[in-house]
C-alpha cells in the first residue's frame, strides 16, 4: 500500500513538473528531484492513510508476542517442576 501511494505521488509530481506547475530541478537532476519530492509527499500521506492498517498489524504482533511469552513461561514452569521432582526423588 505504501508503495502504491509512493507511485501515485511520483506520477502526480512528474505530471506537475511536465505541465510546469512544479520546478523541474537543476540541470540533469530532474529525475532525482521528482523522486525526492514524491518521497516527501508520500511519507506523511502514508502515515495518515495507513494508520488503521498499522494499528491492526501492531495488535497482531502484540498478540503473538504475548502468546510466545505465555508458552515460554509455561515451559519454564514445567522445567522447574521437573527439576524439583528430580531433587526430591534422586
């Protein structure tokens, strides 16, 4: 999605440069200027437009991390019980 927003901005900036509404850059730097301007425009747009997807992804990751922590704690408690049993019954 972020790539799509960048490509859309790149096409828009290239069109605006071609029309003459945006400066074309200096000398041979036209392509670099267009790409940099598209990056500067697409970054805040991505931040705002993709907020919902970013929040959903962070919730999924947090859930996975919590599940992994629970499994690790369960494994540790089983190991502790096995160690205690081995000490009691040598």
